[in-house]
């Protein structure tokens, strides 16, 4: 029992340290975020990248020199996280070190190497998941937002008043993004530039159509309310078709999940029932190679199934 007690305690301590580290970073960023909440996107970006208030200015400079700062910053914005890129990278580095230490204690050098890979990739995978979830919610709210804009325009108000109505009447995340757009115009940014930033934060084809229609109307005029209603109906129809496709492909997705979980469940059951039978898999180098190969094949198979079930329309 004592053989497993040390790794368990080490892993629990590592998880606690990571949680405290992430909490400290989040609290610090929220404090800064409250002060820049009503500022425009460019002003907020300057405040983040200028080094003032940045706890890791060296990391920020390194990311900027390597051209990775903007990409991580956009990903964090799309995921709805009020983190600086430097804080995200430092948290990722701390997670890698702690997981590597836990992996070394449990499985030795191979476990440490696997933990480094997991620690390096997992935060970015989580970031992608949060980004996709937030974009799906944004897209779900978009038809109602466009109809609200159209109704406001038909009432005789301008486009900025329509954006303000979305900010006040809709729920997050769409209200937050439209609030950022309105804040940018309040600090002097052109409306076209603020809308372009909105399209960058929420890269959706339907939003691009709506933003393009607004920009054309600002230049040459036209019945923008009618265009917004047409775009809203188009978005709703696309969402209906997507729901039907998801229903038809539900069986394939469930099969992929089962095929991914089943080997892990069987390994756990066999280890519990007959540890000696499974010991060769965990205690020999050949067994470690088989586990790595099996894991890689499972990941490849999952990606293939996922790509087969994705339809672009």
C-alpha cells in the first residue's frame, strides 16, 4: 500500500498547486479586467502587451518575438477567458512540470515523457473545446440578435442603438461581444473597425454576412432591417438542418465513443480481476510500447470517425 501512497500524495499535491496557481492568475486578471472592461479592444490590447501590470513581461516579449502572442490572445478571447497569453503559457509550463514529476514517481521516465506530452497539449485542447462551445452558443443566439437589430432599426434608431439593444437584452456570450463592440465605438474607434473586431472574435460565416451587410449600408445606404431579417431566417434554417444532421449521425458518434472507452474499461477490469495477467503490460518496456501504440491508434481512429461525421454546409 505504501508503494502507491507516495505517488497518490504527490499527484494530489500537484493538482492542488495547479488549482491554486490557476486561481491566482484568474483573480489577478479579473482585477485588471474590471478596470479595462469599458475600454476598446485596441486600448485593452495595448494595456496587456505594454508590460504594465503584466506579471510575466519577459514571457510576453518572448511570445511577441516568436509571433505567437497574437494567436494565443485571439484564442483566449474566443474562449471567453480573461487571461493574458503570458499567464496561460506560465500556467501550462507549471502543469507540465507537475505532471512530469507525478509521472516519474508513478511510471518512471516513460511516464514522465507521456506526462510532458499531455501537459503540453491538454491546455490547448481545453482552450479549443471552450472556444468551440462558446462559438456554438454565440451562433445559437445570433438569429435572435439579428431580429432584435432589425426591430430596433425599424423603430427608427441607428445601428449603434441596435447594438446597444443586443448588449442590454441578450444573454452572454453574445451580449458580452456586442458590449465590447459598443465600448470600442465609445472610445473613438470607427464603427467599421469595431465590427471587424467582432467578426474576428467570433469567426462565423453568418456573422460575416451580417457584418458585411452593415458595412455596405454604412457606405451606400439601403434597407438594413430587411437584410438582417433575411440573414436571421437563413441562420435559423442552417441550424435546423444541422440539428437534423446531428440526429442522423448520432449512432456513428456513439459508436466512436464506445470504441474509444471500451479498451480502457476492459484494461481496468482485467487489472482489477487479475493484476498478475496485466502486470507485463505495465512493468515491461514492450508492454509500455504496446500501450503507447494502442493509445496512438485509438486517437487516430477517433479522429477518423470524427472527420467522417463532419459535414460542411
